[in-house]
C-alpha cells in the first residue's frame, strides 16, 4: 500500500512538473535538419538553393550573385589548376587547395593553395602558396617553397580573370542594350 502511494505521488510530481515546465518554455528548440555528410553533394545543394557568399546585393532584390559562379578570379583559378585534382574548393571561404601532385618522382610532390583576399582582379587580391613534400624511406617532410612558379601561377590567374571580366562586361552590355527603350511621351 505504501509503495502504491509512493508511485502515485511520484507520477503526480512528474505530471505537474511537466505541465509547469512546459508552460514556462516560450518555444522549444526545433530539431536540427539532417546535414549531408558528403561535402561535394552539400556544396552542390547549397549552390542550387542559392546559399553561399553573396558578392553584390541590390535593393531591388534582382542582383544576387554567388561567389563561385560570378567571380572571374575564382573561375580563372579553377582553369589554371585544372591539371591537378582539388582537395578542397571552398568558394564561400575563398580557398582552393590541390592534392599532392607529382609528375615523375613519387617521393617528391607539390601542393598549391590559393587564398582569395578580394573579389577584385588585383595582384594583392589573392595569395598563392606552394608546398613541397619530400619522402625518404617513408619519412616525409613538408616545407613551403618560394619560387618563380608562385608568380607564374598568380600571373596566369590574373590574366585569365581579366579576360573573363572583359567577356562578362561585354555580355552584360549586350543584354542591357537589347532591352526596349520606353518613350515617356508615348504613355
């Protein structure tokens, strides 16, 4: 009989506590959405949904561009590094990192990283770093190298980005000139 009374008392406290606790909570946290574990699929989905770093914002809500699709530096960098596979391409963070690349000697490889500091086509708008990995008896060491190749890669990216910018400006100008001009007097 005592056990039965204790169980009833415990259940009463649980029910009353739950009611009081539930009433004091303005809103409960919504369950978080399931996140895609595959980074490439997640990035593709973000592009489709329009997520990412927005470069240009218009008050008219008609000029939204994503970093990956409108930035000439980004496109030129991808073209320049097309000879090697990419380990990381984060357009919202502005970083490109290649896999280790080796032509003949598997004990020596290089990795290229590009950091975007600006969306403008300028020499100080991106930083190109090269890393060299040397393996001797399965013991590898990595160090950053400063060579003429850094400059060559950066120069090629800037030249290609300038070409993309000119092409983009011409396309925009031709689309703009095709819009009909409305005569205010005809209204």
